[in-house]
C-alpha cells in the first residue's frame, strides 16, 4: 500500500505522529511540499522529536527518506536536523535522498520574509519567517534561483550568487534601506552545505519510480494543511506551495494514481497560527481551555495557536479537493471536560445557508456559522484501544462529523504517543 497523509485544516493536525505510525509498514517516506515552516512532532517513549524538513519516518532505523523537488530546503536547518538526529544515535547515512531540483532557502530569503511582513504591519500574513514565500517566488521567477544541484559546481554557484546579490541589493536598498547581501559570507556557508549535504543529492524522481517498480511501499507526508494551499486555501493567508494533496504529484514526480489511500488528518477541533479568517474561532475561555489542554503552541515558532470548534464545512471542502479516502482525527482526548461541543455544519452567507466552503479570505470572513450542539464527555480516554470502549458521546461526535464530511474516520488519536491511536476498522 502507498499512502499519502495530508492535513485538512490549517496545519498541525498531528501529521508527524500519524506518519510515524504508518511508517511501520512502509519502506520510504517522502516530503513533497513546504520547507522549514513545518514542525512535525514524533514522540517515541520519553523522546520527543520536532522535525522541520526531515520526513517523519527518519526516526525509524533503516527507513529511506526523500525530500522531493517541491520542498524548499533551508540547508542550515536540514544540516542541523541531520546532526541533531545523529547525536541521538540516528544516522541518515545512505538513506536520505534530496532532490537535485529542490530549491534552496538562503539568508536573504529569510530577511525578505521578515522585512515584507514588517512593512505590511497589521495586514501581515503572520508567516513563520522561514523565507518560504521569497524562495518559492524566486523559483517561479527562475532567473535568481538556486537549486540543490547548484552545489555540484561551486564556481557556477558563486557567479550566480554575485548576480543574485546585485539584483536583490537594489531592491532591498530601495525598499527597506538595509545593509547589502554579503555574497562572501553566503558563499562560505554554501561551501559547508556542499560538504555536508551534496552526498545526499540525487534524482529523487528516478529513485522513487525505480523503488516502486521493485515493490517498495511509499508513504507521502504532506506539510501544512489544505486550507493553507496557495491555490485552494484562504488566500492570501496561505503558504506559498500546494500544501493539499494536489501538490503531491508535482512535488515529487509520482502521479496521484499511484496512491492507494489518501488519509486526511484533522484535529477534533480547529486551530490556526498566523493571520486570516477562522469562522469557528473561540477567542474566549473555550479557546483558551483547548489551547492549554492541547498544548497548542507552534512547533516551529512557539506562537500560541488560535483555537475553535470543529469546522465540518471546511474539512468537507478539503476532503473533496484532495480526493481523501479516510480521515484520521487527533486530539479527541483534549476535548474531555467540556460540557457541550459544537460542530459547524453549514455557513450562512447573506441569509442563505451553504455547505460549500468559500476559500476567498474576504468572503470567508463574512460567514456566520450554523452549529450543531452535542453533549461532551469527561472521561480519560488516553488508555483506550478499542472504538467500542470510547464514551458514547464521543462516538456520536465522531459519527456526526463523519456524516457531514461524508468520509470514514478510521484512525482516532487519544494522546500524543505512538500507541495512543485507535484503528477503528481493526477493532
Ligand atoms: P503536525 O505539524 O501536523 O505534525 O503537528 P504538530 O506536531 O505541529 O502538532 C501536533 C501536536 O499534537 C504535537 O505536539 C503532537 O505531539 C500532539 N498530538 C498528536 N496527536 C495527538 C493526540 O491524539 N492527542 C494529543 N493530546 N496530542 C496529540
Ligand atoms: P505544519 O507542517 C501551521 C502558516 C503560518 C502562516 C502561513 C504562511 O507543521 O502543519 P509561511 O511561513 O509558510 O509563509 O506562513 O502559513 N503555516 C503553518 N501553520 N502549521 C504549519 O506547518 C505551517 N506552515 C506555515 O503560520 O499563517
Ligand atoms: Mg506542525
């Protein structure tokens, strides 16, 4: 079986955990979009790993890890992750494959990201400041882009950097009056990146196709969430890649038809980091309670996540555009203790009810939520392993969402650990 795991909300749905679980039956794990803006948590025993660029399968010994062409690679972060894992006894030697076509995030991208956000003031996107937007912009612009393959020819890379710095300095100076990009210091760092990373760089499309022809099982790991998708998310409050499952084919060169099951990930409620419309947001005691109980603080930036009720209109939309076969719902344990729960089953726009999600940020900010209210539960479910043993109210909650979203919910998260997942069809 080849699986693709993708977030159906605004990110942080628990992809790290689910990928880690599914990796047990896979040979290769592939990241295909985003960059170091992602923060995927894997917990094994007492050890916690927060991975930003490395596929979450990396923590399993022997698992092959691919960073596809659709990822924007910050070599400093990736290098740090390889070293960090190595210090914890996890070596990537011989099992990490980085696409030669993946674009490289350099210091000036991060600087541009920060300066642009500062200039936007209250209209900022609330990016992670990891240089994601500027790097993808250079990729689309083509003329001033650096790819992993460029580390093979250091003279050629130097000449490119000189030309890029000349261009960027004119813009940065005119717009922000900041000191110029220092080509020499960037080039010095690039020498180190070459030293540490070049041996992993290859044609990952070829690698994946050959491996699949040999019958290897591949797990594709989405980053961010479908509602942050550049084309299908809540534009302009999105990331700069196709973070829904639609980005998978383009991001690694493997067609979607090779996937047996698309697993869409959700939390049992909603969260969002950064700016942008969030119809079910609870900027009140309920939101605070969910944030504290669920430890809803960014894995990458540490920012508090905005919290709210489950939005079935938004998730039905993500499931539909992403061709989702099954849903995994995490953080059911976090909702324990709330006397009543609300699920948004429709929006009211200009007095009319609709169940279709309007992804335009302006339109979405005008909607009124139509809620279904359900009784809560107050049991500790963290040790439960069978669906039938979950509280009746929780099962009703799950089944109501399933009927609105019209997709089976097959994996249930009752805690952050590997073992705290219930496989509903296997109970
Ligand atoms: P990702 O970006 O989708 O991989 O998610 P993050 O790692 O950024 O955030 C998810 C957080 O929820 C992490 O701290 C996980 O350890 C935690 N987590 C995942 N599943 C569950 C669950 O079922 N219950 C609880 N309480 N925590 C969970
Ligand atoms: P994972 O993979 C949650 C959000 C940022 C911001 C917007 C644009 O851990 O789920 P960017 O830096 O990409 O230009 O920021 O997207 N964002 C995420 N939110 N989880 C993520 O990744 C995110 N990656 C980006 O907060 O609103
Ligand atoms: Mg995350």
